[in-house]
C-alpha cells in the first residue's frame, strides 16, 4: 500500500544522499522513480539534485503555484512511476502537500519527501508543517552538533559566525550560511548572541 513519507532533519544529515540512493535502488530494479526539486534551489543547476558527497541526478522542477498531482498524473499514465522523491520538501505549499497525498491516495504511488523541519528561527516551514500533519510515516535523519549532542535545529550565520535573528525565511545557502546545532546550542547563539564555535569563515 502506497504511503506518504516525510524524512526530516537539520542540515548535513544526508537527506539528499538518501534520496538519490533511493532513486538508484528503484532504477536498478528496472523501476521508474520521479524526482522533484523546487525551482528556487538552483545551487546545483536548474533541475539538478546534488548531494554534498558528490552524487547528483536530473529532476523535474516545481514552482510555488504548480499542481503536483496534475504534473505527475500524465507522466504516470504515459509510463508508470514507481515512486516520487521530493527534495527540499520544506518549500512545498500547503496545497502541494495535499496534492502529494492525492498522488498516494488516487494514483497509489508512494511519495518520499525530504526536508528541513524548522528554519533559522526555530519556526516550522509551511511544507514541513503539513508533512508532519499529513504524512503516513515520519522518519528523522540524524546528525550531530559540534557539541556532540544531536543536532535538531539550524542557525543562519554571518561571516563571523553570529546568528541572524531576522530576515526572510527562505534564503538559499550551504555550509557558509547555515550550521546544524542542538536545541541548547541554538538558544545560546540565537537568543544570547554567542558565536557558533564550529563556524569557519573561510
């Protein structure tokens, strides 16, 4: 039975690597995965999903107003899709998460969505909010803070390693802008103004 899965974590937990490995596993078995990536994240190039460990794959692109059910259904009718894999799923809208539930419920295609749970302020992303509410299964991918504790949050930092406390929720960046931290460390750097000790400005 098809399900909607939400694999969530902070930065650097290997979400994209797991996604790409899953796509590889389907292809090895002669099955067709459909990969989706948001148009606003073009760090690896338009329509490319790339992992920090150096593997990548082409993907279909979706924008904020796109209907994912309408995008997936005709492709599935033309050639069966075994699984839909969504990268950076925190950028989905409420409607798009609902459309993914329809992909599962109407088309019987499993959907694996991978994304961040919270933003640099500790607030839920819209896509993550509804994935947490509506997914059939939630799976946490874990990484560690520089303190050795489990990292559950992320901070956006300036060039000196101090946390930004204001700004737009969406600002694309990598290790030069974002650092995974534990909740205790988040409180120190976000609310008390301490510098992220592991941050390197070079």
